[in-house]
C-alpha cells in the first residue's frame, strides 16, 4: 500500500488535480495571472530604474590619494590614554 500524506477529494492517487479542483480554481485564473504579471512588472521596473540611476553616478570629484597613508602601530600607553582623556575634556 503506497504512502499517502493526506486524503483529499481535490487530488487523485497520482496527486494530479481533479476536475473539482480545476473548477474551483477557474474563477481566479485570470485575476491571479493579471496580478502576478503586475507584480513581476513592478519588480523588473524597480530593478531597471535602480540600475539606471546608479549607472549615472560619477566619482570624478572624489580625491583619490596617490599612496595609502602608512601608520605605525603603537601599543596603548598611559601617556596616550591620558592625552585622549584630556582632549575629550576640552
């Protein structure tokens, strides 16, 4: 005996839609198709608009340094901490 997760009058033994299910879905077929098409068109439109707007950005006014700034790593000392506290108080 094959395994059946549930018994439904809308599906047959091979889990195909029965005529009753097709009749129940028929009134909503056109409405659902139109709504799905509208949602997909809106998503594609938003995506295309975003790509169009981003592609217009120009970064000519951004100053790019010739060479990165090299910083030496220093261990925090009591002097540097006291300087930071003094600077914060000002």
